[in-house]
């Protein structure tokens, strides 16, 4: 009998066999750092990455840009989010729609992804299946400023200056509408496709929805309706005790992750692109992927949840505050919460991790000059 996981292996092998044709897609399968390729440069006047039925910065470009600057804003209690979103969307189009932007720098592969928190969703009299309210989890250092929020604005680009200039322009537009910045975080990832090394030196981002069908199924909210083309984003700043983790032997580090440090191959055997075999045991009857290994604990077979598209960035605010700006996109918040709960119950990596900022947002459907950001969504307002 052919099982679902057999089918997946066939897909994985056929993807590997078809690398040239699927270069962009297979990027998320590749665990070996690969040379950087320049981001796409939309021609003058073309909508480029910004406009469309879905926002950019989720699965477009397929290879995440090397830099990000994510900011979370609050709106005044009496604010009407509709005009704020329309203004924000027009600035996004201005910044990303042309080869050379009003910033005086090339737009290149700059993307800006906008999400709304629970309050604007409620004001629009809409509901997101499964909601946007994150429960309390273990190892959180909460501050009112860095928890929750009304608007997520994430700029990503190969050029870090472009993310900073774009963020400043977006902030000015939002502040003119009464919004105030609650927290922001810059992040980076090595150049190269697919999985790239994180601050612990491990390839990160190997196991992600990858084929168009997987991304469709796991990430994008289905239509018809005002949510079609949206997705649920979870953004968390996760401080890592990097020196504490690295003080362990390489073998212990690999047991904590469940994959080899050199190439990301599962401890259950096979190559970097093979899935974990959670049932594989040593001759002595011990699981080859240890029971508290992060990749086992987070594995969707173990959590019983759907799969999330992880598109995170490392950050470094100094030796005492460095880690992962965790960003995941999924259809349902439960995909994240069920996974996080399981990590809270035991995970040999999470012992070194503390959340210092957190929020869940609905990434609104795409927009363009004729259909302003949030138009179909905020129309639910009375
Ligand atoms: C500082 C925090 C974290 C670090 C450094 C980290 C690192 C990693 C690494 C190295 C892998 C194995 C390679 C891969 O498949 O990408 C992995 C897998 C994974 N992580 Fe994390 N992770 C962190 C936090 C989280 C959190 C908070 C979640 C979700 C709640 C999560 C969800 C996953 C998932 C779903 C997988 C794939 C598991 C599989 O199916 O094999 N991770 N992570």
C-alpha cells in the first residue's frame, strides 16, 4: 500500500530530479547554503512584487531576501483602520512598484507585507477561523509594548538600507494617521536558497511546505470571501542563549535539534532533504531522533497540526540579545499554537529560548492601485 509519506518521498525525489525547472521552488528544499542570486528587479512602472491577489513577502520571492525590518504599530482606540490601511497600501505601491523609488534607492526585491491584529479584525466585523489570540506560553518575558499590536509591517530586501529607508517612510505615513510604533526588529539571513544557517550554525528552514500545492493547502486562506488570499502570520522575537547552547558538544547539539550540524541530515539517516524517520531506533532500542529533539517535537506528525511556512530571520542586538525573529505563515493559528504547546512540554532546544516580543496577524489579501489595501476586508465595517 502506498502511504501519504511514500507519496511525499516521491514528490521530494522528483523535485530533486527536476532542479533546473523548479529552481525557485526547490530552493526551500535545499539545506546546503548556495551562492546568492540577485533579487528580481521589476522594470520601471511595473507592479513588480507588490501588487497581486496575494501580498508579497510570504511565498514571493520564493527565496527570502537577506534582510528584514519588521515593525508593529498600535492604532488609537477611536481610529478607523480603513483609511490608515488604504494610505499604507499606497505608500507600499509607491516604494515597491518602480525600479527606482521615491527613496532614491533601487526598489530591487523590496517587499512590504502588512497584517492586521485582532482589534482591526473585530472593528471590521470579520472573524478569522481559529482567531488571532495567542495564549500564554512557557518562557516568555512579556512587556505590554511588545505583545500583540494592531498592524504588522514587514519590509524585506536584499539591500538592508532599502529596508531601513522603507520602514522610515512607512512609519511617517502611519504616524501621520495617528498610529504609533510599539516595537521593531531588524533581521538577517545568509545569502543562498532554501535552508540557511542560523545563529547556532544549523541549517534552518529545511522542512517547510514547498510545492505550490503544499503552499496552497497549508498557507493561504481559501476563497471565496473577504479572507481569500490572506494568511495568518505569527511573529515572535526569540532570544537564544547562544553561548549556552554552543557550550554543549556537537553531538549533544545535534541531539537537541535532531539533525546533523554539517548538512542538516536527519539523525535517523539519509540525506539533508530526507524527512525524519521518527520510528527509527538504534540496535539498543533508542530512537535515533531523540524524544526531546526539536525537529521531532515540532514535527506535524507529532503535533497533529497542519504545517507552517517558516520564514524567519536571525537577529543580533548585542551578545545579550540575539536569536531568531520567528515568522511563520499558516492557514490556522492552531498550527502554531499546537506546535508551541508541544515544544513547551519538552524540547531540548527551547530550554535556551525566551520570547521577548509576540503577535499574531491576519496578512490581508493582495491589493493594487484600483483595489486599495484592506478594501474588501474593511468593507464589513458598519
Ligand atoms: C530560537 C528558536 C528556534 C530555532 C533556532 C529553531 C531551529 C530549527 C531547526 C534547526 C530545525 C531543523 C531544520 C528544519 O527543518 O528547518 C527546525 C525545525 C522546525 N521548527 Fe524550529 N526553531 C526554533 C523555534 C521554533 C518554533 C517556536 C516553532 C513553532 C512553534 C518551530 C517550528 C519548527 C518546525 C515545524 C520544524 C520542522 C519540523 C519537521 O517537521 O521536521 N521552531 N527548527
